C-alpha cells in the first residue's frame, strides 16, 4: 500500500519525496568526496563534467612544489622538514629519494615523481631520462621504472623538458600512460612557453595544471622573496597559484620564514592535490 501526499491538487507517492531528499544528501556530500583524504578524485570525474569548487572560499590559496629531491640527504631532510603541506618532487633512481619520500609521506607531505625530460640545451638528465629518440616501448618502460622507484607518488611533473614538452607524439605517449594510472595528476613545470604538455593533458582528461611561479631562478634571498611576493599577488588575483622551488639553502631558508608568516598575509598554503582538485575551477582550464 502506497502512502499518498496531495500537493496543489495532485497526488504524489511519498517514496518520491524520500528519493529526492536522498539525492540532495548525496550531492551535498560530493565536496567531501573530493577532499584529499577521500581517495582518488577521478573515481567521480567524467569527461565533460565540472568537478565541485570551494564555495564560499574565504582566502586565496597557494601550492608549493620542491623539485630535484633525492641527490642530497642533508638538503632533502631540510625540505621535508619545512612547515606546512609543501609537496615534495623526487628525481627517480637517486640515492636518497626512496627514504626521503617515505619520510615525507609519514609527515603528511605529498610525494610527486619529478620526471626527467630532454631539454633544448641538452643538459644531462641523470637516470630515468625520457628523450626524443626513444621508441614507444623504451619510453613506456622507462616511465614505469621511474614511477616504481619512488613510493607514495600521487602526481608527476617534468624535470627540464624544454625540448620534449614541445613534441606532440611523446606528450601523447605520456598522457596515454598516465591514463593507465588514474590516481595520478600532472603538473606542467612550464620550462618553455612553447610547452604543449598542459594542453595534451587536457586533451586526455588527465587532472592537470601549470606552474605559475619559479621561486629561485635567481638564488639570492632578496630575489626569492620577491618571487614569493609575486606568488601571493597571483593567488590574490586568481584565487590560487602554484610555485616551484628547489632545495637550495637560500630557498629553504626563505620558505621557512615566509610560510610561518602566511597567516598574516591572508593566503593559505594547501597540498597540490587539493589545489588542483578543489580550487582550480576546472581541471581542463587553460591557466593563461
């Protein structure tokens, strides 16, 4: 026997009111499902859809990635011990990467694979480098070996790569491979303005964004502070911004001081995954 409710002269089974209420409860919980503590975001993400954003966001946010980790134990430890949710990006097959990545994970720091890619100036890539003359088989095998060399990886970004990130076929290979690992996101380090890595990630529906600020191309403390100021200005203008720095003593010293004073600036430091999935309005937007 159905229970009937009369609304505006029409009859409605109460079961429909129950289902409508349940749907609203489900939708209201989606933002929680997209938080960094609730597993893979792409589980809920479909091509053509718009993931939820932070409604009523009170403060602009920044993310910070420290690149090139793994070759120095001392500087790597200093980076991992930075205050706040700074993200750590490790070079594959480097002597201290495995232990430092485990330590970073234990300290609730996000871990990324800093993937070596061929540069225009032909700088030495180190182990695990991806180059333009590779076959697809070699490219794929090298990438998988790199990924397996670093524990707790949740995303990747390119190390150098001013040549390879301009090459369409190799960027397609990379994004095809990332599609097989649907819990990984991609950050274009944007080492050349001609990079197509960000756009190719969009085309393959890989959660992605692009670096806004390099903190330490100039390693003087004063210059790094100016770049950090630019990071804050970009975040206040756009709502969020992403910076990349390196484990230089000057960078680590400046970051320790600036992160400690972030609260007074009205800007919040957030893990890169949350920056990407919760604050970027759409994972396929072009961050021009």
